[in-house]
C-alpha cells in the first residue's frame, strides 16, 4: 500500500492509480468498509497482484521464521499460554500459507 510521503505514494499518483486527495477521501470513508476497502492498492507495472502477494509472503517467511526471531518470541511466550498458542497458530499459517492467520488480503 502506498503510504503518504513515500516514493511509492508519489509513483502511484504519477501512474494515476491513486488521486492526490486520497487522504481526504480515506478520512471521509469513501473507500468502503473493512480492510480491503480501507486504502487503495498500487501494483507496479510488470507484476501481477498474485506475484506481489507471493513476494510479500516470502518476505514474511524469511523474516519471521529466522531462528533468532522464533527464539525471541518463545522467550516472551513462556509467560503466557494464550500468546504461545497464538504464535504457534501464526507460525503454522506462515509455513502453510505464507501469511498471518489473521491476514484478510488473501
């Protein structure tokens, strides 16, 4: 998602994918309800939406499934069984789907 002030945001405006007043429209609720309607997507030319999602999922896997990241989470989870269950669920989701169990963009 192109965020205001980022180079991607400026690229999306130049490409005509989003309008300059996107922030005003977002604040007025003109992009619909729920997560999918919350902010316009920008998919650069030469890549499909599916390829973009797969690249994101691969990045999530590479980052969150690093041994140091897993160990750090387990150290925090030792004090909370509820958090441990949630992290195990998210871990399996990352392995199987490449995204969080709570990710609604799929």
